[in-house]
C-alpha cells in the first residue's frame, strides 16, 4: 500500500511540475518531397499573381480569385457563347458539321502531335483567328506545351457524358495531355502553366483547369 502512495505522490508532484514548467512542445518537422515543394512554389506564384493569400494551399478562396482574375483578362465585349446547347447551336451550328471548319496554318509554330510536326489545324471558322493569335504567342513563350498538341476538331461526346464536346464543333483544343488529364486536379497535380491559361483567357477562352478544377489540357471557346 505504501508503494502506491509513494507512486501517487510522485505523480502528483509531476503534474504540479508540468503546470509550473510546461513540457517542451513536440517539434513537428514536415518533410516535403521535391515534387510537393515544386507544387507549393507553383501555387504560390499563381496566388501572388491573382491577389490571393500566398500560402501554397489551393482552396475555395484561391479558386474564386483565380477565376475572377482570368475573367478580368477577357475582352470586355464577351466574344463567345454560353455553354448551353441552345447557345452553342445558335453560335457554332451543329456538332460534327464539317462545312463550318477551316484549316489554320500553324507551320513553323512548333506544334507536334505524337512527336510529328503539325502543319495545320482544323477548327471552327469563328475561332480560327483567335486560335492562331494564341498559338503564335505561345510559340514564343511555351514551345514545350505546343510540342504536346493533342487535337482540336473531334466529333465526339464529352468524356464521361452524352452531350457533344466543344471539340465536336471545332471550338476547343487540348495541350500537354500526359500531365493534365481529366482525372488530375489543377494546380495541385496537373501542371498546365498558368501563363498558358492567361494567354487563352485574353482571347476569352475558358481554361478547363481553372474553371472545372481538372482536365487542364482543355481550352474551349465559351463565355468565361
């Protein structure tokens, strides 16, 4: 019985000691992989540009600031239709109507499809001039992205849906698909450079990564 009292006394003194001199807090060291450090740095650069808190974490406030910033770059007159099928039909016509397509000469801009040089892109007549301007600019700033061109006109439904994709109207383009897949969230996993999104936003295009949070390869001509 005496031992128990001694133990209790020691314990009690220990608790008082803790109260007077708190124990050292445990130092938590967060180990980040080089990939995570790069991702956080990339997010911080975007955050500083869009006026969000620069903390390297991508949450609802960063998303809202990002979308608002990209909208601010778009032409004031709002040159593209909304995303409803009625609006798209009214502006672009029917999906798969190849009579609306034109060939844009992109020779010398460094576009490659599966490693092979691309000389021309078929797209909707109404987006042709805009697309050429964006690609000409990106050929100077992001040749690495243009070397991973992955298609424009493609008469197919949206991935995972039944409605026609903007590709079916020749009003969307895919770039750098290997690291900007449908399943990858942007910018925490997908790595589409923000400057590429800015270049498209200045022409009023919607960069999917910034507005849907995924499928960052995809840029489409619908109202921002």
